[in-house]
C-alpha cells in the first residue's frame, strides 16, 4: 500500500496523513474560536446556526481557493507544518481573502506540542495596519493589547509580518466585530 494512504480504525482508506493533520488543525482553530467567542453551547453546537459570525470551514468551490476558515471579516489560512514559511503563508492568506471577498487574510500556524490557543497567527504588515487603524489604535497600543511581536526580515517589507497567538487573536476578532463604527478597508 502506498505510504501516502492511511487506514481508519474501521479499515477504510482515508486521505494523505498530512491532509488529515491539516484538516484537524483547521477544525481545532474553528472550534476554539467559536467557543472563545461564545457562539457554541457546552457541546460545541452553534447557539444560532444562521449567525453570520459563526466561524466556519467553507466548502471549496471553483478554481480560486477561498481559505481554510472564515471568521468574518478574516480568512484564515491554517498550516500544520514542521517548517513554517510565514511570509509565504501570509501572502497566500491575503490572496484567498480577496477570492472570498473578505478584507483580511492571516496565516494560523500550529505550534508543536501546544494547545490550539498557542498557535501562531501571522499578519502581513499592511493587513495589521489596516486592522489596527479600523480599531483606532496606535502601533504600540495594538502590539501591547494583542501581544503582537514583529518579524522584520531584511529590507524587503513584503517579508515583514506581525505575530500573535490564537488566544489573543480571538480577543482581537471580538473587538473588530464589536467595533461597528470601524471602517473595513
């Protein structure tokens, strides 16, 4: 049997083990954010299945990828990989946000042997700036409030990004959603 195929407990064939891990990470991020935002009951069921703010894993349709998880107004590109390439993942998330019609795209990378809330959320500098301006925050206020750290790689600003964790991102997401007067660029 090819090594890229795994067997389920019932003996049925499932997808590539890497795909299985990636799908599990997407589901873990979705479930954590729904619980953190108070959108589900104690069993993980939506309180209001029709609420547009429920965090969901969209079905992929058509040729243009629309991201792994939708957390309005963000598209999350979730990655469970050994060697993260944050700038590449951030660019991918931003393209997929555009495909989905969302203003913001961010990459969410699993941190090995850690709880989902410790996963790393990477924002491109321009996306981070648009989010903080929509909240009316200075760079310092935003960095402190949501525990962001910068990664400045060389002189190429396209490789710069800001990072926080999934737990702080959940707080930021709630604040963006609560800020009804924020302009979404």
